[in-house]
C-alpha cells in the first residue's frame, strides 16, 4: 500500500491499534472463562468430598443370563430308541381278535372296551395320516406321534394307514405293519378298525394309556 500523506499513516496506526485491542480483549475473555470453569470444578469436588468406586460385589450384573442348554444328545438317544423299539417281524396274528372287524386289547382289558371304542364312545383327539410314506418313515412318524400324544395326555387317536390299493398286488403292507408296531407300543391299550365313516379298513381307532402327568384326564 502506497502512503499518500501523513493522514494515511495515522489511519493505519489507528487500525492496527484497534486490532491489537480486540485481540487483547478476546484473550482476556478466554482467560476469565477458563478461571471460571476451574473454580466451578473445584467447587464441585469440595462439595462432594473424596470419592471411591463401589466394590465389584455391589455392582449390578447387567449381562443376560445364558440360555439353558438343550438336551441334544438326550433327544437323539430318545429318537433312536423310538426308532429301534419296533420290529417288522413281530408276530401279531395271535393277539388280534379277527371278529367282524379287526381289534386288539391288552391282557386284562375287557372286550367292552373295544366295543365302546368301535361305537365311538370316546372323542378322537388327534390323528395321523401315513399315506404315501415309506415303511421306515411311517414307523418313525408313528412312534413320534404316539409318544407326543401320550405325553400330552391324549387318550383316543386315529391312525390312517390306507387300504393298500396302490401297493404292488394291492396287498396292504403298511396296514399289517402298523398293527405290528402298535401291539409293541406299551402306551397302547387297545385298537379297533375304524367304522366306514371314519376310514373303514384304511384306519384304526386307538386307545392310549393314561399318562402319569394326566391321571385325572378321563376318557370322553
């Protein structure tokens, strides 16, 4: 900048002095703020006194509890036991009543039980349809179904096995196997061939033992 006169020089000196004054005021304000903050900090510590952390034993444990361990091995063992417990070679012929309609009852169970079951005295509480399943799959499904029904306290179920019309030679292979499997299940008290309205020769009505957990669950 080229100075033209003494007046220009005085103007520059005044501007520099104003800037220096403003800078000094800014620094003074910052120092006052810093001193005020330090005073408040000291006042807070003087008010609360000495502090120390709580012992670890008094701290709340906010970590979520781990989920309960699942009995995977027990479930596998139980499934294996259900699968291996039923034999396809079991001779059931001497245990079945081949009257007008096929039926079965455990020793000590009167014939009136199968008669009442056939007449529909008890409500069918659940059913399983084994149509289209291979023999091994049907056996596993039936075992698990009976196990679950018994655990839930059910007493009367229906098992649909089909009439075997789609089998080679139209021989009811699955029907015969289902009869053998049921006789081997301790949960089964009795079963009868279903009435025509309930599936006829393609289904069985089955009566289960009362579960220990549901001794008060009477048959209806």
